[in-house]
């Protein structure tokens, strides 16, 4: 399964997510501050 490195553009929090978590995060926003995010906020880990 692919891993993705996430970085929030608002609160600058970082974490590594698997694909299902990435999809959920795109739908719900940053898990730390709730800011909306886009696929551009992820990089392949």
C-alpha cells in the first residue's frame, strides 16, 4: 500500500498516511486544525 507524507499549509503539522487515510483526510480536512486541503498537500513517502 502506498504511503503519503502530509503537510498542512495552515498549521504546518506533518504525518505519514496510507492511501485510505489520505482519501479520508482530503474529504474532512487537516486532522489537527480542520483546514481544507488538496492533493497538492501530499507527497509520496
